[in-house]
C-alpha cells in the first residue's frame, strides 16, 4: 500500500490524517535559527573512525511493553527506510517485533560518501537530499537563512549550518537516535501517552566478515519464528526476508549483500541459499533444551529442514550458531579473529585494566567456526 508523503502545513489539517499518513510527515516549519554555538555533546560509542562497517543494533520498549501492533510496525518500517536514505546508511535486514526491533545496517565510508556534496553543485545536491525528511517550507526557510548570512558575509554561520547536516550522515548512533526519537513522538501522539518509549539508548554489535554477517542476518529474520508468531519467516511482513519475498528490491539487495552476493542475484542464488540457511539456523535441537536451553523457544523441526533442503538443493552451508544467540546482542564486536583482535587492542583502554580483553572463538559441537566475539 503506497501512502503519499504530505508536508505539515497547518495543525488543524493533521487531525484528519490517518496514523500511517502522519508517519510519513516530513519535518515542518522550524522555530528559531538553525545555527547555534557549539556545545557539549554526549559520550560517543566505540566505533571505527574510518571505512565501511556493519552493525547489529537493537532497542526495546520501556518495561518491555507490547506497544507495537500492525500499524505501529508499519509506521516504524517506513520511518526506518526514510531515515536510512537520509543518513546514508544501508539496511541489510531488520525485524520489528511487538516490543523491540533489530536492524543490521551497513555504514559506508563517510569521507567517500560526502564527496557527492562537494564541488560547484554540492550545496544544491545537499538541499535535494534533505528533501527526503524535510518539508518544502522548511527548506525554503533554510535557503533564505543561508542567503541572509551570505549577504552579511558571515561565511562561518553558513559553514556551521551546512556542517550541522553533514555531521548527521554515515553515523550509526545518530541514525538510530533520530529514528527512535521520530517514532517516539509519533507513537506517543497516537496512543495519547507521555514520557520515554524506549528502555535504554540502544545496543550495538560491530559485525565483520561474510560468515558473521550472514549469521547475524538469519538471527534477525528468525525472530518472529522463535517468538512463535509465524511458522515461516516469509510470512512475517515486518522483517527483511518477508519484505524481500513480497517483491521489495531494497530488501532483496540488502540480503544479497549480507550473503556476500551480487545485488541482482536474489532469484538466481540468494533466495535459495538464504532460505536453506534460515531453516538450518532455526531448527530447534532437542538436545539443547535438555541441557537447560529455553524450552519456550520456537523453531523448525528436522523434518521441515530436510524438506526445505531437498527442495532448494543448495549444498553450500553457513556455520550454525543457534547456540550462541547471546553473543549476537550482548557482544561488542563479532567476526574474523584478526579484525576482532585488532579492534580489542585499539580500544583496550575501555576495558578493565587488570586483565587483557581477548576475543572468544565461537564453536559448534567443539568445531571452530572461524568467528570470534568480543564480549562486554
């Protein structure tokens, strides 16, 4: 269902809009000047200072309240894609549950990405890009303010205004922060509630390497199955795999990238491979439950797995890490040993000084998988 993206003009018009139309509203008129003197900023997360990186981010509602129905999930999904376009990040896959969300996001090299806004037409391209989340009236006021500062020969103020927008690009923390803030305002208005919506800031795990990336993507798309909401992840509308199955090109491209395959290989290779991997990763082992695993955890039976494998006939397999789910959400970095060790050494001062923080090898049935995790 396609919904137009209206601009917020008059407050009395808003009351006549449907909830999902309000979720598409762009930032309206602004009040007061955009440029402000630099102030103190919050403490930053541990993030590589250059290059392209992938993150698994998640956040849960306060008190884990089940506040998200179908309309709320759809609104979050639309806001997520729009904010990803604005922020310059790529969504590889995601899932929106009844009280939390997971997103596997790829953040490009910031310096390379910002080059599109350099040169003679750089500022015009920036204004066009801002139109993805800001209303036409907002941009008119922004351009007028920039022109006024230029007439006053106050280039410092112009640079501060434009720099303020550029700083919001290619940053996973700002992407998630702004997404959560926008959705909170929308949801509070719909439910007539006040106060914070989210339990905490958000969790993030740095993901490196094709094996870890594919495993993390499967973990995210299997959430509805493990929660007992659907029998097949393709039946869940608000996850990357479900959206890809409905024909979404952007969702298909994201999953192809998480598998390390060409973006146009969904029909030829990615669909078959990913479906096999999902069923392998989502198969519940009775042995795990007997050893103290979560007896409430849902999944596929070995019979269902055998049927899918025979249908797809995909012989390439990823290492099954279903027993290591805790590492996917509570870790700091997960991926190849060389990358995790280098990351741990670089940020050594963030951990306890009494001991050296070392990555832990993830194993399945005593066999090394080639994937390491750095815990909190």
